[in-house]
C-alpha cells in the first residue's frame, strides 16, 4: 500500500502544471504588459508634443537652415547649420544693408512651380524646418546690399558704390571682386538687392536683371536674419556683423 501511495504521489508530481498556476502566470504577464503600455503611450505623447513644440518654435521664433552651397563663403560654408532669427523683422524693423538673410525667392529668383506636390513639399518643409534636410529650392541665403531707394553701381576699382559711396566689402571670398559684370540699378521701395559673398560662385540678383522684377526681392519674402551658427561645433556662435555700409548715405542724400 505504501508503495502504491508513493507511486501515486510521483505520478501526480510528474504531471504538467495547469489550472491556477498557469492562470497566475498569465495574470502576472498581463499585469506587466499593462504597466508597459502606459509607459509607451507616455513616451509617444511626450515625443509628439516635443516635435510639435519644436516645429512651432522654428515656425515663429528661430529656424535652423542647412547651407547647401558655397555661394556665401567664407561667411557660411557648405554643411553649416545656421539659426535664423524670425523675429528680427516682425515688429516694424526691416532688413538693413549688410544683413545676411534667408528669403523665399519665389517670383524673384525662381518661378512659382504650380505643379509641385503639396504633400511632398510639406514633408520636405517640415524636415528643413528642423535643419534635417536641405531647404526648399525656393529658399536662398544672401547678403542685403541695397534697400529701397538705394542706387547700387558696380564697379569702381572693383568695388560697389551705394548711393555714391564706395563700399569696402571685407567679407568677400578671397580673390573675388565686387562683380564680374557691371550694373547700375535703383532698388524700388519695399524690395532688396541681394548678393552672395562668393561673388564668382553666387547666383543672385545680378543674374535676374532681365527677369520680371529685375532680381529685386520683396521685403515680405524675407524669412529671417541669420544671427547664429549652430553647427559644426568649431563654428558655433554669433554671426559676425559688418561695418562695410556704415558710411553709406540715405538715398535722398546720395551723390556721385
């Protein structure tokens, strides 16, 4: 009898465990999953909120831009990420001579593309607004050389004359002159005359003299002023200003 009892105990111990123990394990698993899911949801919500906040910040305050070409060398180099101050001209102030600005060249530097895919443009714009992609083909970065009413003439011994005053452009790329092609223009009110610092490599207002608008960029097309360099680490800091136009007279007092 004892032998049979021992066999019965061994037989029951060797049977697979079912019932309450499995239910207990399943309950523990469900409990752990229930803890994980809210954590994942919180991370997702925080991530989405952070991205939305960053997009809003870049839309209205400061927007990073990736520099895709060497047209502004040596001031800005290929691969630089600049931070554009979008509040610089929001409260009555307007771009000044010498400012480095980012602007939408639609209608001045490029024709409006009516066949563009709006969804693709929106996605690219969002990536560009975070500095993760090159800016749209319609966005440019140049230096303001003439404002409304200015007469800009080239060249006087290789230098620009603005309102009759010769400008010493120390920011030009080494070896470049003010322009390889002469021009004599008067900037209409409400527009800007834009040139790149690497004049021999820059497609700017000079290239659109014969186009509608004559290469002039409407002030309302300016996105913001380049105030800071955000990348690479060795170049992080504020963008150095220029005193090249300090001696330029206002249009009403121009002579020469």
